[in-house]
C-alpha cells in the first residue's frame, strides 16, 4: 500500500504534469498540452527535430502510463488508477512501467537543461516550472533544497533525486523538491 506521504507526492505530480488540462484524468491530450507549454518556453516549432523527439517520447510515456494504470482501458487514467499503479506487483506490466519512468526522467531533465551542458541550474529549473504553472518563488526555493547548496544538478544527481521523489518515504529527501515547491504537503 502506498503511504500517505508518497500518495501526496504522487497526486501532486499527477495533477501538475499528467493532468495538464485539470480535468481530473490523464489522457493523451494532456501530454500534447504539456508539449505545447514546453515548446512555447523553449521556442520549438513542430518542424524542429527536438520537437518531434519530444512528441514521440511523450507518446511513449503516455503508452507506458496507460499500460500500467488504465485498468478499464478507456483511454483515461484517473487519480485512483494512477495511485494503484504504484502498488502493482512486479508481474503486472512492470517492463512498460520501468521504460516510461526512465524516459520521463530523461525527458524532464533535458527539457530543463536548456543550455545542454549536462546539468540543470536554478534559472533553468525555475523557467520550466513556471512554464508548467508552478509558482516562481516556490521553484527557486525548491531548487536550493534539491541541489543542496550546489549551483547545478548533474544528470547522475537528477536520476537519484527522481527516484527519491517517486519512491522515498523520507520526508527530508532532497528529491521531494524535484517538481517545485512542497505544495503536495498542503
């Protein structure tokens, strides 16, 4: 069973990232809306290779999420289905779940690493979080906690923080700040 603490984090990310239109359910169109927001921030055009790679990657992420969570196969993932997915036994669609998680981690890192220097700094972190609707002031403070006083987060550190966000029960884990402020604690 998913703990109350993890449940808050998982519901927060579900609402902020995966339910982009705030309908209460995640659908393929939410991923298209997320791509629109990020493309606007980064200046991507539909004809750009990076846009096409992002579009294809987000389609694969949606496919993985729906494979693991859309139990009734209606093309929508509810918050309850999302939470249940995190409590699945290893034998149930684990390979697609792992694939989409790795891809989402990579995509989100590279979206934030606008300078393509292999690290995410505070300004890059804040810009992306503001673009997806999180408050600027919370994002800046979150980065400080996430980076633990360092000016940037490397890919290796990012992967560790990502795992902490989704899997850690430690309320003090720096990864809890990966997606901005601790609004999930409200």
